[in-house]
C-alpha cells in the first residue's frame, strides 16, 4: 500500500491472515514482516487478522510500534463499519 499525502510518501507492507477465531497470530508472523519492512526500506508494516494476536506478538509489536501495527477482528470490524 502506498500513501501519498501532504507529509510525504509512505510504503506500508500489509499482511492479512484469515485464521479460525480460536487460533491467534503468533510472533513469528510479526517478526517476519518486520524483517521484510526493514530489509526493503518500507515505512511500516500492518498485520490484519480475522482472529486475534498472541501475547508474544503484542509484546514484540510494542517494541517496534513506530514501524508495525496490528488489526485484529474487532478493529477490522470497526474499520468495515466506520471506515478507516
């Protein structure tokens, strides 16, 4: 996803996971995307899931919150209803 606004141009990598409601997205997926973001010089990463994120995934993301965002089922539902 490329964003272009008054503040500049941004390259955001997004990864979507359609997981069962009882299967969390783990830290390895976040870590892998973070590595690709850094290697390619992207601005940030975003992981979206129909499920939820494991505690380890949330803790890892907290350390790199300026480069990575998470959107779980509840946030995704809010985006669909109210727009980004």
